[in-house]
C-alpha cells in the first residue's frame, strides 16, 4: 500500500470574503466560545467571556471600570461587542507586565 496516496477525511474550511461567518462556523464546530467583533450582546451572552460574574459586570459598568451598556428598551440592555473585546484586550496587555 502506498501511503503517499492515502488521504484522511479532514474537514476543510474555505475562506471567502465573509470571514466572520466562517469564524463563527469554525467556533461552533470546535465547540469554542466566540464573541463576534460586530454587534451587541446581553449580559448572559458576555458572562462566559468575562473573569467575573453578573453582579460585578453591572457594578463595574456603573462605575466606569467596564464599558457602559446601551439601553435598547425598557427591559433590554446590551453592550457593544467591540467595546468588550477592546476592554478584554486591555486587561490582557496590562496584566502581562505583572508578575
């Protein structure tokens, strides 16, 4: 048997102009968390990405340590994903220098 002609059934992802939907599909297939940079998310959708819980999310949003949410209606509040991602990146950068 010639091993050079043997192929494995490995899923192939083709990247096109719309890479955001491809990234979401890959994340879903790999069962990993993914916060898209565009759009908005509610607290329950953000909490898996944050190193704290719901009470801290609301307290830090009020006092300015976390991005402020946007009130979409009387009963719905959401955060801009881009703001949250930027905040997370800044936390990683500022914590890299600490030992």
